[in-house]
């Protein structure tokens, strides 16, 4: 069945670090027909992020605001880690200082759907639906709230990943004009397994491709059922092989901060090698009393490995700056990634996922693809800045472009 609607619809899909080298290998395998059709029947180009070391929260926020980080503020503050955290707290939707395209669409009486896009927590009442992204800090992740049961049923093992069936169902149910969806199923594996992509290990590459099959299924359904819609697929950067691997802690750290009951979050820290900046984080946390500072030190000092060794060391307050380092060695885990088993100060067992990253973001080679009634076929857009996507989407929705937007409409690819 073709889902017909005369209103202009735009679907924007974000895929962190999807690289043209990787996508071309996938298409060559013959199993990604939707991606192949998008490229053939639409326009494509190469994403240009703002920095040499790309930050997904920074670039995807620029993508939906049309302004650089200096204006939207994510990753820009003096006390930011340039990516996820400011003043010891994870960024949220409320920290974005510029208006987003979905907010502009709502003001113009369009229906919107947000599905796992970064920095959309906490959810809010909208004309449409919201499913917040992986940086959600509690179980309040949806609007309407009843969607929580639907999403858990659709993919109970991976509620934070893009479920192509649930996404399509919600798009139809709420009849949205603008859909923003992010597929992060392969975000971690891209960092972990990039050495396989750069090698001649054919079988490892084929196994890696499986992380993208769900998105290809979704894009195929959208192409089939929304033939008058515009589809945009965009990454935030390309990828390259690291000079040396780094080890990083996963999402469990968000839960750990809550369990410890301290006013500090240290998500996505690189815990090895020790000379990496994030392996020795410094958090600016003003307003703490002497007793509160001593309590934070005591709690972090009390996190141990099963053998009694400390997980965190070198804990120090210097006025309002709080710092520490990690007591970690690669020998603590198996191969590329593994759980480390910790004991919290109250005696509770806790596990943290650690990954070995062999891939790093590269400011070239990122993927941009667009297909729709107004998009030229088989056209090379060239370089596409992340800030250019927002005004282009607003134009395709038939909406005016606010004066504060710094990006430009990608006019070259328009019929």
C-alpha cells in the first residue's frame, strides 16, 4: 500500500560516522538496495563537520539548528568536555540555545516525529510524537507516555536502538510532516571494528554490515510507501584508523552516577591510555560545601574492582575544580570489549561496559544523501556543511528560514 498525503513530508536520518568508504563496500555486497537506490535516484555529497575531531552531539545539533556550536552552545562552554558534558552534567535538550527545525515546524502547525535523535531528553508535549535518544537520564523517554509500552514490546532487548517497524508505525499513526530519526546501532561497532574495515578481512566486513540492515529495510519501506516525500540521510563525519587504540566506558556510567547519589556525571570517558585528556577529567562544579566535597571523594574512592583494587584514583578538589583518573589496564578485559565488574561503596555489584576503539572521526568522507520530488537525480552536491541541512529541510517543508541560521540552502541539488 502506498501511503499518500499531499502535504510535504521530509524524513531526516542521522547515522553517526557513516563513511563513504564503508557505504560503498556495503552497496558492493549487493544487500543494501535502498541505500543504492537513494544514491542513484537522488543527490549525494560529503559531510564537512566543524572540527578535526568530530563530536556527534555537536554536529547533529548543528544539523537541526543551522548554527555552529558557538550559537547552539553544545560542546562550547568553557567548562564543557567539548562533547557530552558541561560542569559535570550531561547535556540535555534544555541546553540547546538555538531553535531547532522541529520546533520551527511545530510553530508552523506541522506534525513532527522524533525517534532516538541525540539530545531530545527530556520529552515534551508535541503535535506528533517523541522518543528520546540514548543520553536519556531516566525512563521518561516518550511522548505520549503510552508509547513506552509499544517500544518495549517492539524491541525489548534494544529499546534505545532504531527499530524500523516501530518507526514506520509511529510515522503512519501520527501522520508526521517532519521525521528526525537516528540509527546508533552501529555507532559503537564503527569505533570498535574500524580496523576490520581498513583491513582485507572480508568476512569481518560482511558481519559488520549487519548493523545497517535494519536501516536499509526502513529506507526501503519509506521509498515504497511515501513516494512524494523527501528523504535525507546524513552522518556527522567520516572515519579513520587510530594511531593507537583507546578504551572508553559505555552508557552504564549514566546509571552509575544516579546510583552513587552524587552531583556528577562522567559519561563517555576514555579511561585508557592515561595521557588521553578524558582519562584525567577535570569538572568545574561550583557551590559545593567542604562536607559535600569530602563526600564525593569518599564515594568515588570506594568504587573497587572485585579484587579490591580501586577503579578511580588521584581524586582531588582544587577550589571548584574536581579531578581524578582511572585505574585501568587493557588486560582487565578480553579482546575488543568486555564488562568490568565493580563493587560500589554500599557493597552492590555493578558492571560497566568497556570498548576498545580503533576508529576515530575524520573531518571528511562523511555521507550525505537526499532524494525527493525536488531533488536532482544522480547529482554530486560536493561538500555539505552540517549547518546547511537545517535551512534545506525548512525549504523543503515550505517554511521560511529564520535570519539567525548560519547555513545555506543546498540549492545546487534542487530541480
